[in-house]
């Protein structure tokens, strides 16, 4: 009887692998019975918050030390840009700005182009200490601002000198001085007719009892009868001066402009030499800011409820938008500083 064939699976066709060793036969490390296993605390949300606060506090201490070191190196380090203008010194102090502006008298500052106007220089922190010499009271820097005599044959050299001086109004400050990165901004004034009228009336009242009998003031041609309706019954020449920005100057015969700080004496003018209320201002005075529609006239037309030119309104709106944007950007930087 023949043997029956046997069915073989695939496993019989390949070499068998060695069996894994018996766990009971392998050597295993012996753990001492007296081994002490320390308790490892599991982090909780409270402990994580506490650690985070500790890290924040230490980081804040490090930043304070860095700021202190930066301030100690006055001549080598520029203040961080995130510092708000209004937090540093008195850059927005109108009183200090006017004090600087008053130093630009005719005897020490004359024949300068608009790039070096007293308003621009004072807004950058400079005052005048001697003829053509600027000084910063904050960083103690000095700048010689002597301008060459204008010569049509050397126009290129003249313009190059003016451009250099204009840049030096910023660059000649110490690297840590706040005036390198900012300038004084004139505060916004109320533009309502009532507020403007009250200011003109206050100037009129300061002049009312000091005009001498032989004094004569020329009416600017831009002032019309419509502008004068609200001043019925008042002395005409005194009204002209008040409208043009003049007020009592601190002594019996002195009058002044609070914008350009021009001071003059009433006794110098009479019928033979009449007072011209616009001509007597310095040319850089802010009452002339808009050439096609000067600010002084804009004010009186607003008082008289005369429709101002579109350009005038556009300038006012743009000025307000610029100042609002500046204020919000400072607020953003302040917020970032403390978060």
C-alpha cells in the first residue's frame, strides 16, 4: 500500500527562526528591597501660572536694567523709538517753546531763509545765544548757523549750505537727545466762531485804553464792512490791530504779537507814519501760514460767518486728522510698552 501524499504549508519551505529565549532563563536586574523612589509632583495649572509670572517678572527686571544702561550712555545710544514724545522732557510745552522763540531777535537772527525760520528752529529745541549761534538747552549742543550772502553767481553753493544747515537742525543734537526724533507741535485751537471772537475781543480790550490820540492805523484792504459788524460801537483802529493779532505788550506804549513775539511802541507811529498791522509782524509769523488765505483773515471770516474757502476747510480737516493719528499712534506705543 503506497503512502498518501502529505500537504505541506509554506512555513515548511523556509528555514525556521530560533525561538526567543525563555524569560525565566534570562538574567534580570535585582532591585534592592530598601530602594526609595522619590515622589515627583505632577504640574498643576496653578504651578504653571506661578512659574510664568516669575519668568515675566524676571524679564521685566532685565529690561529695566537694560533701559538704565542705555540712559547712562547719553552720547552713544539713541533712545528707543517706542518712547512717546509726551513722556520725555517738555517737548510739547508751549511756554518753553515761546521762551526759545523770543530769543530770535532782529539783532541776532536776520536774513535767514524759510528753512531756518525761528519757528522751525525753536520747534527743534534750538534757542539763540549769540549772533547766528544756536544752542540746545537739553543736550548742550551748539550750532553755527551763519548763512553766506546770497549771490546769484554762486546759487548752487548757497543752496547747499542752506540744505546742510536744515539737516543739522536734527543731526547736531546729541544722539540721545529727544529733539533728534521729534519736534514741538503747536496745540490745536478752537475754530468755532464764538471762541475766535472772544480771543479777538480780549485783544481789543487789552488795547482799548492805551492808543494815543495822534496814533493812526491803516485798515488792511482785506477787512470789509461785513467783517466789522460784530464790532459796532468800538474804536475802529483798535479793532484793526486786534483782528491782526496785536495786544497789550506789558507796558503803557508797547504792543506785541503772541505768535511771533514782535514788540513795538505805539509812539513811533502817527498820521505821518501810520501803523500797518500786518507789515509790522515778522514774515514767519503763524498768522500768515496760508498764503492764499492767511490765518488771521480765516479767523475774522469765521467770526463774521462768511463762508471760508474750500482750501481753508481742507487744511483744517487735514491738520486735525494728522494730530488724531499722532495721538492714537502714541497711545498704541504706550499700550505696547506695558503689555
